[in-house]
C-alpha cells in the first residue's frame, strides 16, 4: 500500500485536515485542498466555496463530515487563528453511539431491566386483608423539545416565505429555513438582528426557534407540553385515625341457646309394660305411677 492510499485511509469522519486552498471547481461550489498527504476536493455546506471569502493560498482547517475516497464533505472550517469560516460558533457534535443489536433477535442486546416498584400492603394478619389492589400509575412519555446550536447574526435578505440569509459575527452567510406552510411568512426584515437555534441539514440551517435580542419570539416549533395527568392512588389503611377505608364489621349475632326442659328425678322399679312408650313402676314408697315417654316412638 503506497503512502497516498494510507493517508486517505486516515481521513475519517470527525478528524480535522489542515491544508492550503489550491483552487475552485464546479463553478465555485467546491475547492481543492492541498495537504501533507496529497490533494482532495472539499464540498462545503450549506454555502458554496466561493461564498466563504476564500482565496487561493489561504491556509484552512477542515472538519471531515464524510469522505468517499475522492471528496471531503464539511460543514465546519476555521483559519489557523481559529476564526470560523464555515459553521456556527460551536463545533458540530458527533451523533451518539448506536446501541448494540442482538444478532439473533435484531433487538437491543442486554436491554436494561424495567424498574420494579411493588405495592407493599399493610402488615398484619395474613389470614384476611381488605387492602385494595392498586393499578400502576399511567406512564409519562413527555415530548422532548429538539436541541440545537444557537447562532446570532444579521438578516441579509429574504429568500422565501420561510427562508432568509443570515450573516453571523464572523461574516459567514447561512441560509436559515423555518419550514413554514406556503401561506405563512416569517416576520423578519433585512438588517435586523436575530437569534436562531437549530441544526445544519445539507445546505440549510433548520431553525427550531427565532427570537429578537429583546426576547420576543418570531418563530418557534418547540411543542407545548401538556401537564402530566393527575394521579390519585387508593391509599391502603395505614392506621391513621384521620382516614380509614377499613370496613366496620357488624357485631356477631347474639347466641340464644335452646335450653332443655327442666324436671324432677324419680327412682323406682318397673312393674309392667303398657305400650311402646308407657309403663307402670313403683317408687321407694311403693307408690304406683304411670310413665309416658313420647320421645321413644321411633325406638
């Protein structure tokens, strides 16, 4: 592998290449960069190279956004004194790393376990409980407003109903797009200063909000968040005398036992059988008596 191919393999997204402007190509849309490893074409966005105030022989630092082996795509350039040629005051932030995917299921490998918040019933007798079963609270999925980079500058001219050309403090010209319907117009005029928050998207700077220095809002697509729903859980009994949902148990029914009839005991001798439940008998004084036992009919 020759030194030139090795150098080009070292040009990776996120790296910075320093070199000299060697010329302009594609009608001034791109420029040729000579650097220590050779020469390559640089495609600038959102502005063309001939709009950046570059001259042949100017030293520049180019942040690599993409490189296909022939051409570097960039949205951020500076001079050796760190003055910005292209891009906002803040260097572009690389995207967050993607979560590793399971090669079998295609889902996220080793996803975090969901939080477990058990409902703890009041302590007491395990035989009976009137503790209500609580439903889980509704999940709150807030709408997260989009994040972006702030740019402060002066409106140079109106391009469309929702697009205008902005020049920042370094003289960089940026095409701002608010993405409005065709029947709506931005209330900006050339010459006024505005704050724009958004992100670069190809040749445009997509605006999330546009405000004036006094804080008045010209445009905002940040969604208005609705308040979360109120959660009124059923509170299980805790022993608080102020409130209790423990049911009041009725008193047990009164016990009315059946009292067997009372009688007098007599001892004597059976003299003869009259019927299945009747007989004659003599007591200790030899008095004869007749006995009737109605409870023995079934014997």
